[in-house]
C-alpha cells in the first residue's frame, strides 16, 4: 500500500518526518533553510526549499545530528540562542553550513499555532530568513568559557550576600545588630562569638562560626 501523502509530501509511518517527492517519486531534498528547536535529547527540524515550501519536518536524537547534517548540502540553519546553541552552531559551521542564532523573543512572533516543538522549529526557520532579523554572534570555545566564568562568579557573589544576610538575621534575633556591609560581618561577628557577656548559647556560637567559615570560603571562591 502506498504511503499517505499530504500536498505532495510523503508522510513517514511514525509521523515524525516528512520528505518531499517529485511526480516521479524521486527524492527532492533541495533544502535552503532549516530551523532547529534545540532540546536535551530530541531536536525538532523544519526545513524549506528556495520557494519556502516545507521539505523537512523531522525529529532527530542528539547522536543523529551530525550524521544528518554532514549528508545535507550546505544551507542556512537557524536556532534560538539558548542552552547548547553555541556548541551546535560551531559544530554545524564545521560541516559547511551557515548558522545564525536569534534571541527567543525575536522568534516568538513567528509562531503560528500552539507552542510545541514543531511549531517552534517552523517559526525559527521563518525568522532566520528575515532580512531585518537581529542575530546573536556565535561564541568560540574561549569566549564561552569566559562567559561561564563570569556566570559562576556572579553565583558566588549572590550566595555570599545571602550567607551574610542569614548571619545578620540570626544575630538580630538575639538583639545583636550588625550594620549593613559584608565588611562588618567579617570584623564584628568574630568579636560577638568570643564575647561572653552577650549570653549566646554555645551551640549557637558554634553555628554562627560555621556560617562565618562558609562565608569566608564563598569570599575566597
């Protein structure tokens, strides 16, 4: 029995992939633009030809990506600039494709139906071909590593501030007020821990000392 078709496009049995055929039944994969909706394990693809007609609607597992695109003639590929986008951009560029990254908020207006992987991939495919689209520069490995360094440092700063506030709050419950500023935590808290006149329980002094040590470690990091 012949495979079902839709507007001249043959549908795979699992419904996850469509591949165009010409009137003689031969494959006609003249893809010019592909939109990829990135994910952790399964990626959704939407590709069109030079006339804007869909020729690919396909899901690929992570380990199938390189094999698929190495056999695809060079084309324009669009992705949202999030998650592993820069990694895949470098990988696909190495296979000879032109890759463009876009901020998700610039892709959103092109979603035509309810948000799902297929609709997102189609929107990305359409957005990347727009002449006035604003693209995100693709980072090389060194740039991406520096960006990761800044993000992690910022997380340490945030954690340090939270730890200082916790120490200040706990001492405040015992009527011991520490002025704003981490510097006061470093200088005043050790004095309060050693001060026998403030009637702090021994277990509480030990607890605050542990929090203070943690604060010092966050500061060092």
